[in-house]
């Protein structure tokens, strides 16, 4: 074709210049279209290409193309390749733009069942077990103190607390294709594994893999290691941002978001200026931290907050708020939510209680308050699907759907119930005492299997025995109702000399044998069969009884009683002198 005569070249040029430019354009674009495998995406790309071409002068482009073809006919193939390249680029840009237009909640696949952040309890083995076997869609890590994590010389703290690792490494360790010591960083973890043989470790691995295959109804050994949300405690914006950046750097892309703890009601949170005390007493400081996080972190990384309902007028009248807390203009949950959204949060978790409803003072969850918060967030943000997680009040699987219905939340978060019943998000048909017993024993066995492959980080539970203490704490909760009936086993589990997973296995065997000979009638006569003896109700039942038998006491009466007690103490001291 290149050996044309001058007349042939002239004839070709004339023929090409006589063709209207739309025809040339159509033929060129069509050459790109036929290379596409998926027609609908190709048409979208061609539309983008046509808009690009339309920005030029059509007639000038026509003359340029014909002239180039006249001089060098092979240029037509190059033009077609350029269009193909442009179409491919347009497709990639379109995919990127689509990803960028998704909300944070859409990007994390809209989880509905969430494992709460719990100090020394949201450990890697527990998160993996709940996600892989028991229908948890998203997990939070334990709370990490931003100052301790970010300060110079904090390597030990970072190593002992942040257990977010590369996805492929976690998977390979579980499958046995990576060094089993790859995720063991502390002596405490090695101490927890003391006495276990290689065959013991391999047996745990095979039991986990078998459980995953049964769960997935497949012989495949592939499984998901889900990214998580890392919760921090902070009151200083710069320190919070510094810690968050360090967490992202160390988490190998497995950190979906940084969550600010604005819900912890423990007294230590007041001393550390975080949790619900920070939000109740110095709310602007909380919003400053969130704003700083949002302005510092990459846009694809979420910024979230876990809060409680604000104090009420009743709390103020009972003197619960302290002399430093001003209640002249009480904060509503609507105002609290609006301020959070103004601070740039992508998601809010709301515990439906105030900070004064905790442990022995815990009361019924206020789902109406959560529902009001959800409605406010969606109206104020302009996003009808703004994600709200509801926390609190989940004891049974049926409570999960009830919470969705009553709060209109996006997801349900569980903490205490999940600690006792990791399968709270899986519908379970418990019809016998034996079913309940075997379920709890299975939870404990499976958790110890995960701990054998991924011994927990010690956190703040001890340099020597911290790793096992994390596991032991889980066993106390999972087996609570049965250990209450076996005080000698409960005492042994709490003994410092019981400090390895191997010893915990032996205790499990002893516990199982004590119930193995009991028939169904005998099991149902045990207190362990009654829900009132569950870990979840350990405070709630006593609170209900106390509420029935106790008359309300006014603030004035409480002050008078306090003065009488002080006077009695003074008299005792004088008598001793």
C-alpha cells in the first residue's frame, strides 16, 4: 500500500477530503468501540471522546487528518490507537470519579453489624473470630491514647496496643504459609503460648480453617481479613492528628477510619480529659480535635465519633453533674449532632444512655434519643443516608432488628452482649440447656484457637502476662454463667499461676466434664440456664430489684444524710483519741 504512485496518492487524498468530517470521526470512533468488550461502558467512553473532540474545530481536524494520511497513510492506525488510549483513560477516570463520589459509608460496604471498641477486649483474635464466623461486618480496635502513642520514645506502647496488620500477612499466618512468629512481637505473647507444641498450634489452625469452610459452605481456604476502625482518645488537636497519621502509616492500609472516643463514662476518662467527660464538659475541645483530624487525614480515610446522649435536666437536679458543669443552657442531642457534622465527621455512633447510666447505675436504653439523632443528622447534612450506628440495649438476636426498626439506624453496635455471645448477630435457635452450654463452650474453644495463632497484644494488662490476661478476660465473660456455678474453677482462672493458653484448655476440659453427665432436666434446674445469671445482666438484675425496693431520695435529703455520716465519723475519731 505504501508503494503508491503519485496519481494514486492524489486520488486517495481527494477521496478522503471529499468525505465529510463526521463520517471520518464516526469511522475512527467506531474503530475504538469494536475493541471494547462491554458495550455499555464503551459507549460511555465514546461519549467522553466525542466531547473531547468537539472542543476542537471540526473542519480543521478533518483537514489535518486528511493531510497526515496523504503524507503517511500509517498515521491512521496511530490516530486509532490514540483514540483507544483516550477511551481507556476516560474509563479509568470514570471509575475513579465514581469511587470518589461514593460516601464514606458506601466505600466501607455499609456494614450493619459492628463490634464495639473495648479496652483490652477488641483484640485481633476476637475481631477475626467475630468477623469470619459470626457475621460481624465492621470492627473497632480498642481505644488508643493519642498522647502515649505519638510521644517520642513510645515504641513500646505502640507495639503493645496497635494490632492492625497487613491483610495478606494475617491471612498467610492463619493458613500457615507465613512464619507463625511474624505477628508475635512481645515476650508476653510468647509466655501465653508456653507449653504448646507445634502439633497443638497446627491443630488450632486446622480447626479454624474447618470452621471457615463450614461457614462458607466451601472447601476453599480463602477468607477475608477486613479493615477496621481505630479508636483514639485525645483532647489536643495536634496530638490527635499526629497519632492518627502514625496509625495510618503503621496499619498498612487496613485502617478505614479514625474514631474519637467521646463516650467513655469511666472515671479515668475525666482524669485523662477524653470520652463523655470531654464532650459534656468541654465540647468545643472535642469538635476542635475532630476538625483537625478531618483537615489532616486523607479524604478516603473516615473521621468518626462515638458519643453518648447529653446529660438531662434530671441529672442536674440530682446533683450528678458536679459544680463545674453549667446547665443554664442544656445541650440537646440535636445540637450535639449538628456540631459533630460541622466538624466534618463521616459517621456517628450513639450510645443511647448518658454517662451517668453506667455499670451499677445502668438503665434502659433510650432508642428514641438515637432515632432523633439519626433524623437530625440526615436532615442537617442533606444526606438522607447519613450513617448512624446505635449502641446499647442489645441482649438477644431479636433486639438487633428491633433496634433497626425503632432507631432507623444504619448499623447496630454491640459490646457487652458480644463479649458473652460472639454470635449475637447470627440467628440462633437455643431450645435446650445443652444447646446453651455447648454454644458457650464452642465460643471459648474457638477463641482460644484464634489466640493460639494470633496471641493478643498485652496492651496495658501487664508486660509479662498481659497477652494471656486479655484471653482470660474473654473467658470470664463467655463462661460467666457456668463459672458462677463452679467457684473453684473461677478462682483458678483468676489465679496468677494460671497464665497460659494450655492451662486454659485444661480448665475448659474440667468444666466440660462437670456438665457432661447432666441430663436436660438437670441442666435446666441450674442457675446457668436462667438469663438473669448472664454476664450481660450481672448489674441490670440487681439494679431492677433495688429500684423496686428503694424510695427516691431528694437532693436535700442526700445532703442531710451525708452531713450525718461526716458527723458520725468525727465522733468516732474523737472517741478513739
